[in-house]
C-alpha cells in the first residue's frame, strides 16, 4: 500500500496534493491551495474507505494538517518531511508508521520493473507516462473545455494507479468516485458512480478516465444518466465508432490517448 501511495504521489510534483490508498487502490485524492485543504478534500472523496488507509502527501506535513488527521485510523503516512510540532501529534497514535520519502521523491523512475511469476520473472517496461499530449485526439463532435481537459488530466493520474478494470470520476481538483478491479468495465463504472452519489457528489460536474478502452456504449449510456461531461480513454476497441456515437448523442466530449495503463 505504501509503495502504491508513493507511486501515485510522485505524479503530483510541484503541486500540493494528498492521495489515500486502500488495498493498493486509490480511494481518495485531491489538490489544494494548502496541504490541509488537499487532505480534507481527499478524505471526503470516500470517508468510509479511508478508515485504516495509507496517506501520502506531496509537501511536508504541517501542524494544521496533522491536527486534521488527529486520531483517525491511518496505518501509514508518507511525506517529504514533517514539521516538529506536526510530528508530535502524529506520533500520539500507536502503531502508526510515519515515513519520510524525501529521498524517494527525488529518485528517477525506473525504466523497467520485474515481477515474480511461476517458473520465472516477468521483466517489463515501467508505466511512466500519463499520456502524450501530441497523441491526444478528440473523437467527438463536442471538444472538451479547458476545465474538462484539466479534470481529465487529474483523473487519469489516478486511474493509472488503480487495478483494472478501472474508472475514475473526478473534478479538476478532487476524486469523487473510483471503480476498481472489476471483471467488467460496466460494473466498475456503476461502482464508481454509486460511490460518488453515496458521498454526496454531483457527477454532472465531473469527468471520467478509463485505464483501458471502453468496449461497449453501455458505459457511456450509464454516465449520461448523471450528465458526466467528458471522457478520456485509450481507444482501440472494435466498437469505438459505437462508443463515439453514444457520446455524440449525449453531448459528451471524448478524447483518445492511445495509452493503455491496465494495472494488474
């Protein structure tokens, strides 16, 4: 979980961000003007799932943020440093691991990663890209607004680090729903939307990022019910034209990135 949190928070270099991880999947995340603001928004992404979580910060933890965490059940905290008074508060909770990741944030991402499998080791390229802006292609009649583009870039950072099949709903500054690890993409879609509505979010102000291609128009028909504004996905399905037509029917903007994340 801590390694997953580290990988995700590295996506927010230069920003004031908080990410919350549970069982290696993001369950919350936000950026803000202050660390405290980003933490509170990240926590509100899914307060129930944040119980017993791992939290990573992109900036040193200050007193205000430490007080907000308080006695909440957080297993591990990662940050590039801690103010002395903040550390005193965080240490009051027993069995809480507090890690300084300053040196890890400064490291370059690996070119390759390995994974043990039966009978050998799988050696593969590290997924080190969100998307290539030169390859982004708007495939719908309506183009995304500047706000929607910003929100899609935010959402895809999270969907990249979510177990497939993965869909993430977000604004430009806050995750509002995550559908992770389902065997069908429509189920991930419904779960992400259900989580968002349970926590009081208005999906009509959100966008959606998909970690791999959307195989059928059913996902688009589902998100259209809540007036989700825009979609980013790799493209590449045999049914791309049907999915595009569904977006056009509902006035949803959609971008193809050509980049599949598909985390396992």
